[in-house]
C-alpha cells in the first residue's frame, strides 16, 4: 500500500469512527481527531463548519436513525489531497440500508479532513 493510499484510508477510518461514535464525549473526541478545527461538512441536507457544527450534524443523524451505523462500501480512491468513497447507513438489527451515498474529502497536511462534500444516492421518503 502506498503512503498516500494509507493516508486516505486512515482519514476515512477516522471519518467513520466519528459518524459511529456513541455518546457526546466520544463524538467530540472522534470529530476532533478526524477534522481540522475549521473543517467543513456539506451535503444536500446539512452545511456545517468547525468541530461543534459537525458534531451536531452527526448527533442529528443518530437521533433520526437510532440503531444504525455508517459503513464503507467499496474501496477508498484518492489522489493529491482528495479522496472519495461510498457508504451506507445500515440497521444493526436487520442489515437494511435505507440511506447510501458517496463523499469526497479534502485532507490537510496532517491528514485530518478539511472538507467533506457528500452526495446522497438513496434516501427514504420523508427523511
């Protein structure tokens, strides 16, 4: 594995740790580890900046989808300071995945995320 590929996969692993963190303290710690202080998260339903804003978006997803976790689908692809990957939001109880999408991230020099641009491929009605 190249150093750059390892960098992309490490950043994406930290990203999923944040999205799947349970509890406020764990979420705060995971977001801080994954994003730069001025990092951003943007998708069709959210636009957040900074650790507190990003943590609030993640906490909102947990409230809307209790008992679900985000999972990587496929390989992480990257070049320069960019990486892209696909994901699903999976019900732990039955494995159903009502939400899916892909994200493009920009990394800082220290390997943390500067920005996320998310795209939703599958969303349940009313979400």
